[in-house]
C-alpha cells in the first residue's frame, strides 16, 4: 500500500541532521508506510560527507520496501553540489 509523502526539514549545519533523517526513515518503516516517499528540504551552503552518507544509506533502506527520498535543496550552493556529485540523478525530485 502506498501512502502520501512525509516531509522533513534538515539543515546541513545541524550535527543531529543524520540522526534526524534516520529517525524519519525509521518512523516510515516502523509505521508500515511502505512505498511512502520522504521529501527532504535541505538547507545550507555546503554538502558535508556525513549528510551524503546518511542520505544514501537511508535511500537504500527505503528502496528495499518501494520507498524513495526526494531532495528539495533550498540554496543554489546545494543544488550545485548535488549536481557536481551526480546526486541530482540519484534522488527523486
């Protein structure tokens, strides 16, 4: 069964951002919201490796049950960084 999207706001400058992402994905999976997309509003001026690792790891978890992560970068700097690393093609919009 597919459910509506869940939205999460993350700041790349927040040291708790990777854990917050993990918790949001865990809530989707624990709530049996299989197939539900997670929309992440990503804010900041750079793209730390800890955020990239958390995004990719949690995308894998969601894809195992038919889910997805869509990124909504709120700054041009983040859009450019995602494009530079090819991540704009990995995450849905």
